[in-house]
C-alpha cells in the first residue's frame, strides 16, 4: 500500500504550481501585448538584432526548469522587439496581412480550449465548418460546396490542384498512381503565377513541365488567345489539358486575370478552373472594387487567405471546391480507428477528409471572432481603402520625376523604382536595392523588390489596416532623401 501511495504522489503535470501567480503573470503579458500594438507606430518597422540577441538563440536544450516569469522576460527582451514587422503600418514587403488584436485573443482561446480539428462532435468542429461556409459566401460559392481551412495559400492551392488532377486523370489515380494516367496532364497559368504552383505540380507527381506558363499582355494578365493556342497545341501533341489556373492578384504587380474569359475557356475546353485568389479573392467583398474579380464565383476551386485581407493572425488559409463530393473523394480515408459512431464524440464530421492533415489546429476561432466583432462589410471597406492608398501612391510616383512606375497599379501593389541618370539596368538594380535596404535598416518602411518585364523594381504591397496616407507621404520623402544621399556617394564631385 505504501508503494502505491508513493507512486501516486510522484505524478507530474505541466499545469502551474500556483494558479494565482500564473494569473498575475498572464495579466502582465496581456497588458504588455496591448501596449505593444497600441504603440506600434513608435517602433521601427524592422531592426537588425544585436549579436548578443542572435547568440541567445544558440543556447542548448534546457534540461532543468526555470520560473515562468523569467521565461517571459527572455521573450520580452529577445523576441518581441525584433519582429518581422508585418503588424507595423509601414510594412509593405511581399504580401501579408497585419493581424488584429481580436484574432490574437482568438488564437489564445483556441490554444486554451485545445481542440484537435481533425473532426468529431464538438463546438470547435462546428465553428470550423461555419467559417468555411462564410468563406464560400464571400466569393459567391454555393452552400453545398466543399472547403477546408489550411495553413495558407500554398496549401490551399495544392488542395484545389490535387482535386483537379484526380477528377481529370481518367483513372483512379489514388489507387493506381500518376503512372497509370493515359495521357500526360497539362495545367495552364500565366507567366506571373506564384511559385507555389510549381511546388504543387512537383508534389502531385506531374512535374514542373506539366505547368505551362502562358504569356501575359501589357497589363500582365494571361493572354487568352495564347492560352487557347497552347491548349490546341498540347492536344495535338498527345497531352491531356486538365486545368487552367486564373490568378486574382499576381504577387509581382497585383494583376487580375480576366476570370470571366477563363471560365468560358475552361467550359469550352472541358478544363478544371482553379483560381489562385490568395491575394485578391476577397476583393469580392469590397463594395467599390468587387467587379475586378467578377467570374471568380464560376471557378471549380479557389484558394484564399484569411491571414491576408481578413488580417487573421498567421496561419489561416482556405481551399474551396465547388463539388463537395469531388473534394472529399480526393482525400477521405476511413481506417478502423477513425470510424464514425451514431452518438458521442465520433458522431461529428471528420474534417480531415477534406485535406492532408489528420491533426488540425483550431484556426477558425480567430477568424470567427474578428468577423463577428467588425462584420464582413468593414473588411470590404478596408480592402477598398488599401486599393485607394495604392492608387494615391501611384499618383505621387507619376508626379515625381525622380521615380518611375514599372507596371500598371490594378489593386494594392505598386511596382516602381528610383531613376538614376545614365545608369545601366545593373546599376539601377544596385541603386534601388540600396534604397530598399536603407529603408529597412533605418526602420522607416519595409519594401520588397522583384523583376517586371525583365527590369528590376521596388514593390509596395499595401495589405495593412493600419496604413495611412501620411505613411505613404513619408515613404516618398525618405525615398527621395535616400536616393539623393546614395547617388551623391556613388558619383562624387
């Protein structure tokens, strides 16, 4: 009996030894978090970590415990002051949302509740399905469509393109594999398509060459005539045209393919019509600009990202498939340990039947809470606001002789560069890259760079609910100042 009692008292747990102390620290953390976001404008967008901070992350695996207050102090000192910067109002690099406080609370509560969203009869599972239904509504999909929350746009695109492969393969590709496909499949997208589609083709066993990049027009949208010619040419060569990918907002310039024309081509040619809407699908909720994505509702599948223009904290992507049975048939597997029951926990829907993950985080709560607090109409207005800000910046660039617009501004991405008299393309790249790096290093703004029509340029992607026009005015002043300073050093008198 004594031995049994000794074993029982030796049990350990990860719960705090003192819940009162844990509560006090939690209140401190929450207060710090509120200040962190409230004062975000007072901090640099980004800054380099000192050597002592970088070395902190080389510490070995901890073997013994430390007080939670000390652990938090490490985070407050070494992590929070050195973010990527995308919550800052002058972060315009690549293409990211700016998060939101309510969503952060949702992430915290989701972690506290701790549900696994692989499925089952519980509230988190129902909320996950509800948020997917809301996403269908935003883009005009029927309520009967399939859908799933995923980590982000890359995975959402993989989901859609996998369903397309299985539907168009002509054989049971799940059972027999891609080697049994009678004719090699061909997918089509513009030459501006995101790199995640190449990864998808490779992961699907089709290979990069199965994705045919179609030339674009002056507005960097897919050339419809060239697409039709490519489809005919591939059929003649013995390939099986299977899918056309429309891009609702290219990553380089924000160009939006003619989705209505692509829907027509897909119908005429019996192709799957997938839309990569990770940047621009949610323009469908923007009252002033929704016509830019007209036709998206005709897609067979759509990838979109709530962690962009719905500003959900990372990660939150969504894949939608018009035919729910085709979606489920692509991924569902029911082993004996995951069979449904007529009652109880296993009587709910198995959400893992619609994607690759069996274990899934409770991503829905942060999206649900923010949509409930603000309403979808406000998010639509914020999208219009960002597009208007991009057009404002475009006008400033066009009015400034020292700057050059490099592509049309369609939505919220502005591609441009600083001129340098008599400079070669290589020298212009070096010059503009230095401006971009100085803006980052001085904590002023975060821009990215890219290449458009073979020419290097800077890129401002305004997907940020905190951005104001004053921020864009500041960007212009600082760019011109840095341009003068760098040019003067490069060409001394």
